[in-house]
C-alpha cells in the first residue's frame, strides 16, 4: 500500500482549494484519536474556529490550508498518510466510518478528514511550513544535479529521500527512472550530468502528467469529491512485474531498493 505522492496530494489540495477558499470555519469537531493529531485536538479547534481559509495548497506531501483571523495568520497542516481522505461534503451526506475531523464551513458544507488506518496527521502552526526538501516541479537544472553530487546511495533511494526532493514516492521514482533510461540501483553520485538532467525532465513530465490525470489510484486514494485518479493506467513499470516492457517487450523485473519494491526494465534502463 502506497502513501499518496505529489500528484495525488496536489490533486486533493487543488480540489479542496477550489471548493472552500474564502470560506470561514464556523465549527470544528474532532474524534480526539491520539494517533491522528500532531497538535492537541483542542488547539486545532481553537485555531480553526472562526478562521478564514485563504487558500489550500500542497507543500511536499503535505496539504497546507492558510488561515487568517483578526490579522493573525496560521496554517492547518494535513498529511494523508496511507489511507487519509480529505472530502468536501454536504452535511446531509452520512459521515464515512473513520471520520476524525469535521470543519463546518460558512457556505453550509463540511470539510471532512477520513482515515481508516490512522497514519495521517493533522496539526496547526503559526510558522510557515516549507517542507523538508526541494520542490521537484520547480527545481533548476543546476540545483537538481547538485542534489546528487557525491551521493553513494542508489538513485532510487535518493529520489525517495524527502530531505532532497519532497513529494516524490515509490510510484513516480520508478516511472521517471524508466523514462530516463536509468537503472534504480545505480549510485546517484556516479550518474553523469546528462543523465541527471534527463532524469529531471522525466520526473517533471511524469509528475505533471499524473497531476493532469488526477493522480494514481492503486489502493485507497481519491480526490476531494471521492473520485479515483487515472494515471495508474499510464504506468510503464510500476506493479507490472513479469509483464512485457511497453518499449522492448522484455519482462519487467521487481527488486528491492532501500527497503522499497522497485520495478524496472533490464534492457531499457542502464
């Protein structure tokens, strides 16, 4: 089971923003389940109640709702975990099982956080959240190359290192490495500048295409309306173990890199 990655989180954040930005939080309910809350539930209630939602956006794999109230700024941070869902619903729609937070909004709708396995996290902050690493969609070519200079870890593991590039996970690391023609076990620091520049372009193209298709639904992921994504239909290697490569017909192989299942073509990737 995969944690929602950059395209899925971006899709949810954009969908929620379109539906709730500019609205005021009138009332907040929380389940008080301790695993779900990084901030104390009462602090979340106090910070959110009466606050205007200025916007909702993605930073890495975290959804950030920018809040304002009486000249003061704050942020509501939502990490979806493995099974977290952030849904905008009419109040008469029955609450799904495992609902852990409900924000009653000034237009009569509700923003609901639902998480069956409770790996997601909710918190509030007065500080601006910048994420753990660099944004992959906007990183410059030189900065991308510099990230991997001298690193002895496999390039697949380096791509998953959130302190380097935040938001990239297993699906899009595999897919971008395939499109760049790079084997996942190659040491990051030994890749040539040309290979790294090719990888940067492949990664951006994969992420942007996945966002345009609403992300990948390989387990529990749905968008703000509860709709599944479609990029899983475009996967070239991910979870296609034993199936023929779509370029050369060689069976796709599955190995483990950095403790993560990794899929690649032994012919197309060198």
